């Protein structure tokens, strides 16, 4: 039925801006329309609407969980979805432990069926986090597949979970399998009930104007919008020695706003600018001197 999702299975889960991963959105409650069922399809919509009337919190989005309503141990999850095309969007279909039997994250594990980072359009990832292997300690239990039409056509993202393995497929094509190493909970906390989380985060590099969405038809998604009226917030990045990094992708450290980018041919050899880690400095691009790019996580910056 149209309206809110089935309350016997799902809880709309409001959260404040920045509560996790430096994300920029406010996850709203049911008084907002970020999560709605329309024509029998579940829509999770991110938008720039200042949900709290606060100019420092321009973005809203939706997050819903099945915790304590639809929890399970072992089984199969399938999601037929279209994904946002917007830069800065971060839709995810994932599982978290319902009671965290081994303690807080990452001790009790995390299962990411699908994540898609808008700044790397088309690259859909499946990832497993454990105490011994997670992003904070350099662990990399992950696989990915390039889906060029991820925003235009439905694709089936699936997990098969057994006592022996976590097996991920996209459109029935194998992406990644994590086998139970039969050691202890530090490698395999996946012997407890988990629940499903569906959300569209907005975060990484600040965007001037984004509209995005995730629509699910029996857990199936449809793109609702694209980047519109975008001011240029790309960064010029040079190595400390002045090396021209044009055309490359450079992973940089966290920056809390500030002076970002002039063209590379002007930036090389300059002594000013902001140290962004990894032997790189960033400069504000003169042509867009009124725009302030703010970085609140560790993105991969495309430089020209």
C-alpha cells in the first residue's frame, strides 16, 4: 500500500547529520517524505531542503531498518535496484547484527550487500567487516563489479549466507565470497541474527545541488534525480614536489573545509595551499573563488 513502509517489518530510523562516516545528511523521521511507498514501490529520497531549518544542515535523506522486526540467521537476500547517478550519493543495502553478541562494531561484524559511491559511478561493491579485517585496520574483504547502467536499469544484488560462507552476486554473476575460516568470532561473527538496513547517504565532498533517490519494488530501486545546477567544486591537486597530477585519481586525507584549488598550471611550485596528506597540497580554483569545497571524509579526488 502507498504511504509509509510496512511498520510490522520496517522502522524509519532518524539520525542527525554527521552521526557516522562524516555524512552530511539528516536522516529524517516519518513527518518528512524522504521514505515513502508510491505506486507500490519504496522510495528513499535524498534532497537539499534544510529539514531542520538550519543552514548548516541542508541535506535530508532516509534510512530504514528491520531490527527487531525482520531479523534472521542464514538465508538469502535479493534486491532489484536502480541506483542514483548523483555525485556525493552513497546508497547502501547492508546487514548489521541485531544484538551485537560480540560487542560493538567491528567486533560483531557487518555485511554490505551493495554500496555505490556516486563519485565513482557504476562501481558497485560487496564488503565484509570483522574484528580482524575492517577498513580501520587495512583489512579488505571485498569485491566489486562495474555496472555502467546502474542508474538506468534494474540489477539484482544478492547475498547467500550459510554457516560456511557469505556469497555475493550481482545479476547472478559472482562478485565475492567470504569463506568461514573456522577460527573464532574475530573472523566469523556471522553466527548470530542480523537485520537489513536500506539508506541513501550524502557525504564525502560537498556538492552544490544534488537530488537523488532509491526506489525499491519488492526491494528494487529507481533513480529519482541527478546532479543539477552544479557549481564547479573540483580540486586541483599537486604533489609537494610540484608533480602535475592531472587526469589521475589521488586519495587524500581529511580536510575540514578551506582554500581549495587553482588550475594545476598555476599551482605547481606555489608555497601556499592546504596540506591534505599523502604528499599533496590543494588550492582554491581562482575562477570559482566564491565557492568553498568542504571535505569531511577521505575521498578520491579527480583532478584535471
